C-alpha cells in the first residue's frame, strides 16, 4: 500500500460533516477542476494567489503542481500537508498545513480554499477545525498562524470564530495595489479553553517520524 511508504496517505481527519485526507489521482483531478472553475467571483481578489488570472487550465494545473510539489519536497524541517476536503465522498476544496523547523518552533500556518458552490455553508470553519485539531492535539503545536487581507471578511470571520487574535500586519502587492493583511495567531492556551465539535484522526502514529517527532 502507498501509505506504507508515504504514511501521510493513511492520515484521515473526520469532522461532523467532512473528511480531510490526501487525495488520490482521480480525486486530485476533480479538485483541480474545482479550482479551474473558480474559488471566488471574478470581481473579487480575497487571496494573494491570482485565482482569476489565466485560463481554466492554468488554474487547474497550478493546483496539481502545488500539490505535487508539497509531496515531493517534504522534509522534517520544512513540510506542507495539502489535504483534500471531502463532503459526502466528493471533493469540495483543499486545505494546507505547513511549518518550518517545527520540532523547535512549534508553530504551524494554515491556508485553504473551497469551490465557489461550496462556500458560505460553514465547511471552511469545519475544515480549519480539523487541521487545528491535528496541529494542537497530535503534533503538539504551541500556535497556529494565518494571514488574511483586511477586506477578506469571510476568512476573517472564520479565524475570529476559531479564537485567533491580532498579531500584527503585513503589506503585500495585490497586482498594482498595496494591501494590508492581518496576521492572526491562535495559541494553545486559547485553543484549550474552547468548546468544539468532536474531531477524530486516524493514521497518526505512523506519521510521527515524517513530521520530525
């Protein structure tokens, strides 16, 4: 089995409505097509990634390349775990958990996108909850970080709902425009004080060494 050589393929995070896991080839193709069809409306630019630039095929191929790159360049000192988000066994988006020097720093960064038709249904919050459960309760993270444009109100709402707090700002170029992002941080202390829906994680013990633990 693939998971015997690459144990991330045996890792599954289950929330009340979703499953997060590494997609297999046919599933990854579906996820790429979701991105090709759009992850936000053309008049918006909620992410630094220019999702509306280029063709349908350009966006779909970028997802394939990004996912394969995360698998191919994995090191215990610098890793990114890109998991498909599945609802009723159908992929609806992709989430990413990444870190550098994690055994020492003990901080992770999250990012995510969903196909347009799957947004505004609470799936984004639920998927992030699954990632954070892995980070805090299995990896032993001390903090989870994210950066969000100040005008990305939906992502801001997800982060605030999960207990993230302001941790400064950064300035990025969004095309020809300089835009401010909020840096947000969720600490282990804040995480442990919150009530959350149940999340189960399977396949974790086999993955410890590839995370450097």
